[in-house]
C-alpha cells in the first residue's frame, strides 16, 4: 500500500490540518511537502465522496461531515497510539509520546525535575510539555495529561490526586526581627504586604481557617507583581510579607531564612491532580508516568 493510500496517515494529516488551522503547519508537523498535503486531502475527500474542508485564500473551515470525521479520526488515532504503547510496554519497553500541560511555576519547580529523571530512565519516551497558567481544553488541545491545582468542582475529566497545593504566609527572618510582632490577622495592617496580580485584579484579602472558623483579613499591598518568583525575591530582600505556595519556599523555611507568619492560621489551598480523558485511561504509558509522578513528587 502506498503512503498516499494509507488511511491512518490521511487521518493524521486531516487532524493536523484542523488543529494547526493550516496546510503548511500540518505538513511541517508530519514532515511532508505542503503541496503533497493538499493533494492528499483532495484524495481523501474523493475516496470518501464528500467535502471535509471549505478552503479559501485566508482560512480553512471544517464542514459538518469534516467535523464528524475529525472526531472519529482523533479517537481512532488515540486508540492506535494506545495499542502500540501497550504492546511495547508488554515487552518491557517504555516508549511513546506524552503531551503534558501544567501551571508554569509548579511545572518548573516540581514537575520538570520529575520529567527529566523519568526521561533519563526511559529515553524512548518523547515529551511535549507546555507550562502555562491557562486551563487548557484537553480534548481541543490534544493533551494527554493536564496537571492542575483545583478543587474538582466540575472537571469533565478523569483525575488522580498528586499532592496538596499548600499556601502559606511568610516573610524573611530579617523583616520579622525588625518590625512589630504579628500574633493576630489584624496585625497585618501594620506591615507591608506584597501582592499577586491576577486577571486585572490583585489579592486584597486573606481567608484564614483558625479552630475550624473562617477569618477574612483585608491587606494593603505596597508591592504588586504578576509573577510569584519576583514576590519571592522581594520577601527574601526583606520588603514585606506575602502569600506563596509552600513548594516555592520550603527550602528557605527549613534553612530559617524565611519564617511562616501566623502558623496557627492556615490558608485554604487546593490539590494538584492529573487530569486525562476517558480514552486515555487504559494507556499503559500514561498510567505508568502518573504513578511515577505520584511516587517522586
């Protein structure tokens, strides 16, 4: 069978065109010429006796039949990929491709070292890792695993618990020693607070849990940043108090360079989960990697 007549290839090509919104992007992804990609899609449409794409000089739009073909093709390709991975896993060969999404900071500090060690142990596994703070659509963005800090209120995916996303209030030892003592949440009004800007707003209150009761304390930020690394550097420099994820400051707390403020007043955090779709739940590679992350995180 020629490459052009290989329907698995034609499905891969069509899916790539839809996801890249272009023939050239799909051709580059599959390492074929753009002219060949165009001819092959015409061949596919002719063999199916229906139009899958409406083309113009500026855009490509999927027809209703094309949408149906795309959804089926994605599922078939995933099943084929899963089958190949599972067969190879039975031969004690861990290989395949993992497309992963994770929050930027947590991904950089916690997940990336785990991926690097996993890759060292399993060199035949290909990773495509996107670290960003947006909530990706696993189906639309064709992601195998999305690691997300969430409370699982209405996630339409399978999930596996990874680790708690603890949040603490902290400051440098130098700042604490030079300023008024802090024993109650209202004492924060007497101190400089370093805040995080998110989606055109910033943290102006902290919700504590103390003896089972919720306590809300307003704070006034004198330094506001959109980056937690900068906030971390600012509190290390003794410029104030900040709310930060524990994984970012854990080593500094152990060394004593940073101090937890109001340790009896806990800040409600969330939990990190690995999210994945139903059709990936039986993938040996995905399950093997998630188990590895759980063990090493």
